[in-house]
């Protein structure tokens, strides 16, 4: 029986490597395509011994030369996502999500592949609607310090939508805050920040007064959602939120991580970065209805697994 062949741009990254794991587990032939800008070889080194896993170093912004393979699926996970990269890698991020997305959609059209674009909850910006559902257009500053990511994801959605109108079997998934093993220590997002600071017994840095909220989804739940979104028959052309619908204040997250690590670093406060969203919570009604999906991992359990990884 012919094995399905799947291309995963960004496959050496945090989410991408977990997706590669799951696809190999499903007995698919997996091609991981990554420029190793933010992806890391150690995330996929355990897969190199697998006969059906192939790593190709390359950049989706360039003219890339892939083997002459009829890919059944393309999961587009390529893009730096850490706020720490927004200043020094802004052009790379903007072009990865725009030109890079077009290049992959051209490949999907040529190969007649199913395509999934991983967008982000950041397309909602600092939202004026709460929780955020797929009908909300967002409140994004197109010229702010986060615009290289937020606006390029919005443009990536537009490009994908127009390829769908021209016959490409594609869907758009808006990923909300996701966490778990293989996040980098210097990632810059709140959970790895707090965990590494607490483990090093350093003050936990809270921006603003800590009353801003996020909803956190464990990585294994997110990967299951992405695969369902690709495989379900009625998802072509759909935009679907994936994330947790359980909201937590950042200050409460800091206290929770302190209690799980069982040491007593102090909490310090710094100025809230410009355009940082005040509230973030996924409306996952559509994911429940169309994918029969919702996150199942309790935050405490997911944090414990993440803490063990960082230890």
C-alpha cells in the first residue's frame, strides 16, 4: 500500500517537530523542510534513524529544489514566532509568511496537495471583542513593533484564501498560545520565561500589572487539532481557531509556576510592551463542531511536563 507523503515546512521547530513525531507514528513518509533559523536539529535528532523521515535544509522564501514527490499534504508551520525575534528578524518573518506562503501554495497547486496554513491568534491584535471567534476581523497596528508577525500572518491568510478560490484544497488554522517541551529557553514567550527564571531562582518578570490574560493549550492537544483540520473532509476553505478556552491572568500563571517548582523567587514588574494584547481567549465553538476537537490536557499537568523538560 502506498504511504502518504507529507511535507512539513518548519518541521524542526517547536510545533513542527511534535507534528513530525505524530505523522511518523501514523506510518506516513515525512519530509521536514527547515532553514534552522529558529528550528533546532536536536528537536528532530531522534527521528533521523527512521526510514520514513527525511530532513531537507532550505528556506521557503527562496527558490527551493525539492525531490520530485507528489506530496499528499503540506503543513505550513514555517515562521519565527518569538516576540524576541520581531526586532532583529522582522523582514525574514514578514517574507516567510507572505512570499514563503505563496511559494508553498504554488507547490500545493502543482502537486495537487492538501494545504494547511498555520495562522495565529495575533491576527486579532489587541482585541475589542472577547472571546475571539473566526468572524472577528481584529484590531492590529500595521506599523507597530509586532506588525512583522501579525500583519504578515494576516496577509498569509489573504494569499491562502485567494488560492482556495483558484482551486487549492487549503484551510487556515489560527493557533492560540501553545506550550510544552522543546520550546527554547530564550524563546521570549511567557511560559518558558517564567519556568527558566524560576528554575534559576531568578525574579519572574511580569509585564504591566499582570492582569492581562492568555489561554494556554498543551502542544499534544494542538497537534491533534492540526491533523484533524487537515484530514476532515469539510474543512476546505475554512478558518478555524485552535487553542484553550480557559483564561488565566499572567500574574496567576506566575504564582502557579512558582508553586509547581517549589521555590520562592520574587515577582518583578516591567512596562507592558507596546501593542501587547490585554486579553486573549479562543472561541473554539467551530473546532468543536467541525473537528470534534477540544484541548484535554489540564494546565497543571502540561506545566509539570514542560518544567521537567526544562530541568
